[in-house]
């Protein structure tokens, strides 16, 4: 009996936009000039809103905050491809995804200032609340995909996680379920190379994260995560596959966390500055800007105008977030169960009496 | 009214509810083709098909997490965990997600999920397959805990649980599946959090749920022969907890004993005892006592297992200490 290969797998990597701004014309996504401009505006909006959050945190006006710097293309590229009817299950570093779907920045700031009401998606915005717990929400997205498939709704569920999340059992159980039931699910991994202080190499011995999809019989692809066009195209194709009944996809967006894990971290303690510098050269925002320059779609005047507009938008969001009335004691009881026990009623009364 | 087993009563409830509402699905290990490890889902796969009665891979966190997501996505899933002991594998999904999502998201999302799980000892299934964990789950706000004893309770409580807007842990007892009782035909809804007096008495209140209700009824018969008239109060669940019924009963009998199948230390009996003393210490003629399992892992050996869990004789002995 011979020993012979019975299966053969390959992992592809998609890259469209070079750091120089040069795009591979043969792979260009079907996007209009105005959509290309929109992508750049969203990248800029994400970067500025992120920087403002860091500023607010330093001033004691926000709590611990996980910055998105360097990962804007992975977020905006995928967020832009997801349609308004799709259900999005974010982790906690997807600011760009939220902004793509018109989630009010004011609510995001409110959430990070410690007001859980900031997690309540406005009507028509199908972003489920952030999952601070790592990887557990991939299963919820799989369940939502199961519900959508069962009802015949034209939507996909999309879940986001980081490289660290791919080590969690829930991630693997979710991908397995997605394969077994051919779920309309897109799992997007922002592989930013670091799970707090644990490097990508220390996280898994696998050569790529994308290949983990193959174990579960679903589609897996690695993408240049700092290339907004490649991330868009990969996500768009995954959505189309799901809609065509071809099941789930796992997209590894290879990017880099330029900032600390959160404002409570100091990445200089465990990272080589040369590595950070290497990734700075691959900046996702500058890359898109160079592309637009080359396409003659953007001018310094446009840039100035955009920054002014965004600054004003950020100011409005901060003002609105900070003028919201703080939550009352009844907030923490109200949604525990649909009916409070007599003991909870007593406890609420004690809280209210104590606060007056 | 028909006399049927608990297994049949639960099966009826599932069948009727699946028929009533297309949003209801049943998922779990071996629930479909195999009709459940305890044959509780008999006939459901044939009647409702693989879209609604779903066999899953062996992945308890996956089952609960996916069911949680499906509930967030508008369905009303019933997830079966083969035994409640395996629910511990899914503890993070149950405690950190199923029980908290409604709160964390400001009421915007509901998780109308029922997690059915059999448990309990007496079948020589060993340390990892024999425990009762209702006391553990009672600790977590945000999830209902229901534990039926009689077949009619099983049917009526399960139907209510399935229609509840809150997530519910519905804990069945493996030794009760074959026990028969009268169950009204057709629609039967029993509200959650309403205790039931299974035997009225004047001298002492035995507070129990699930299989221990039968143990208490047996003890009450033995006590009656000795002139002690015991009341058996079936809590039927721990969240919501019907403390009003406990207080009312103890107010009449002036003596109380909690009887639970799980471990004494940290058990629900301690919570009830404390609340009786906080609420109506003055009416008590004796301290509140507790009967529970020995604080050991369930032995595989038949004699040792029986030694570790409470029996009617243990209850009788304890009751006599009050007089």
C-alpha cells in the first residue's frame, strides 16, 4: 500500500495597493471615484477620531482605550464592504468599522468613558455591541448567521477578532460550526502581530492564521491588511460567496498595531523599535493618499478641507458625549432580567436612598 | 388528564412549542437522528426536520454560544446539553454572555434561550456525570433556573420557559424521566418562580426541588407514622425564587429544613436558611436545618454513591432533631 498525498492545500495572499500607491489594475475592485474618495475620508476620520480618543484619555475624560493606529485599512476596507443589512459583531478595536456604518462617534466616546449606553446601536445600524472578552463573540455571529440562513434573510454575519483570538476554543468551535452548517459568516482577523505582549510567532506555530480556516472546510485568505483596496475586495468576495450559499470565510488581514495595546500598556517594554519603524513605512493611510494623488483625485486643498470638516465633527461628538446625563442606579438593575426579584427591588431602593 | 412519564411530558412540551412557533429550534448533541441521549426529543427530528432539530458537533461552548447568537438574531433556540456536568465546559458562554447580554446592551438585545440539561446522581455515572448544579447557577443574576419534579411541572414550566424573554436553565433529573404522573391534556403553562405545596402539613416545612421532592414526600409518610405532619414545598426553581411561599409556609409550621441533592457547602439551602432567619426569625421554634449531599465527588461505586446523596431516612433523622 503506497503512502501518497490525498489532499493538497494552498493559502493565497491578496495585495492590490503597493506602499508606493501603485495599484495592480488587474485586481482593482469595482469602485467608483467617489467611493475611492470615501474610503480615504473614512481612513482619515478613523485616524483622527482615534487620536482624539487618546487625547481625551490622557486628559482623564475617557477610560482605558485601545487605539487603532496603523490598522485603519483593515477596519475601513472590511467595514466599507459590509452592507447595511449585514450583522457586525466587533471585538474592541474596530473603530473604522463603526464609522463606516455611521455609528455615532458620540456613542463610542460615551462607551469608553464608562457609559454602557454607548453600546446601544441606533436604529438601522446593525452593529452588535463590542466584545471585550476575546473570541467568544465569533460563536454569537455564527448563531446569528444560523438564524439568518434559517429565515432566508439576505444578510451575512461578520465577526472581528485579533491574532490572539485565534487561539481561543470558541473561535475554533465557531469556524467548525460555520463549516458544518455552511453558514453565511465572514470572520475577519486583524492580525496586528501582538496580543498585548505576546507576538504572533508566540501565539501559534502555524505559518499563517488564514490556514486555520482549512481545518474546518471553509474559505481562508490572507490579505495585506494595510491595503484598504485588498481588504475591501476580500471582504466583498466573502460576502458574495456567503450570499451564493457557498458558506463561511476567514480573512486574515496582516497589519500592525502601531500603538500600545491600550492606554494601560507600554509596548516599548516588549517591542523592537525597528519593527515598529518598518511598519511605519507601510502606513495604510499614506498609501491610499498616494494612490489618490497619482489618480489626480486628491489635492492639498481637499486635504485641508477634509481635516477641517473632520475636526468639527470630532468636536461635536465630544461635546455631545460629555453633555449626556450620567446613568442612574436603576440602569444596573433594569436589564438584569425582565422582572426584578423582590430582593433586587430592595437593593435598588437602597441604592437610590443612598445616592440622594 | 393522562398519566405519562416526565420524559413524555417534556417531549410533549417541546413538540407543542415547536409546532406553535417557527422561531423555535432545538439543537444539541444527538438530539436529532438519535432522538436524544435520554430519548427526550423522540419524534421531533422526524416531525420538524433538520432545519429545526439540529444535531451539533461535540462542542458545548459552541452549542451555547451559537444558540446565544441565534437568540440575539431573533430565534428562540432550545439548546440541550447532554448532562448539566458538561454545562461547565460552556460556563463562560452561559455566565458571561447568555446571562449578561441583555444587561450589557441596555435591554437592546434579548436572549430568549432555554438551556435544557439533565443531571443528578443515583445512576452510577461517576464523578463527572452525576452532579446537580442548580445552586451554582442560582448565584448568577440574569439567568432563570428552573427544576421540575412532577411530570406536569416539567411540561408547564418548560412551555413557560420557552416563551420567556429571559434565558432559562431548565434542569431535568435523569432519575425522574421514567417517573409517571398526571398531566393535563393540551396547553399547560405554569409561571416561573411560583412554589407548589406538594403535601400540606402543620409541623415542619421540607423545602426541596427536583428529585428531592419525592425524597421529602417519602420522608413525610414515614414522619406521619410517627405523628409528625410535614409540609413538602416544591420550589420548582431557584430563579425566580418564591421566598414568599417559603415564608408563608414556615409561618404556619414554625420549623424548616432544606433538602437538596447537591453539596451542603455553598448550596442553595444555606441561602434559603439565611433568608428565613433574616425575614421571620421570630416565628421559628427551632433553627433551620439543612439536608444535602456529602462534600465529596460523586462515587462511581453504587453503595458509596447512595451513601453520599440524601435519602428519606436522612430527612427523617434531621426532622426529629427539631422536636
